[in-house]
C-alpha cells in the first residue's frame, strides 16, 4: 500500500496547485481506493481535492491539528480511482501569515 506525504509551508495569501506533483503515485497505474488526510498548523488553510474528473472537496477549510493525520480519525475523504487517473491536492492559505499544511494520501490497490 503506497503512502504519499507532504509537509508544505504556504505563504500568506498564496496557493499550491498540487502538492503531489511529480510524486510516483500522482497518476495511478491501476484501480485503487484512495484516502486523504489534510491538516494544517493553524486556521485559514483551504484544500481542493480531486481524482480524475471527480472533485471531492472544493476550496474547503481543513483541520488545524498541527500534525500529520492519524488513521482513521483524520482521513475524511475517500474515493475509488481508476487506472491512469491523476490525484490532485491543491492548497490555499487565506490568512496574512504562512501556514504549514500536512497531507497524507493512502493508496490501496484493488
């Protein structure tokens, strides 16, 4: 079961198009169940999550737990993703200061 993690500091009022860009599992080779945990070091971090053509979350606030997500508590999004589909996790800081985001994506091939 592949796991992708990323800890990213997002500058004030800035965004990141895809924290998984360039990751080995950004595009899945075969069908899989994909689970997402996204948290931040403070309030004001929004995330957009999509798999292929499916938007699971569109610019919504994430938990401010200030740590990587704990399984299963913080894994709030799940989807079945087809072969060749792209996984995208975008971040947007809505505040006047930098915030660190913690992203974990679990891939279970089916």
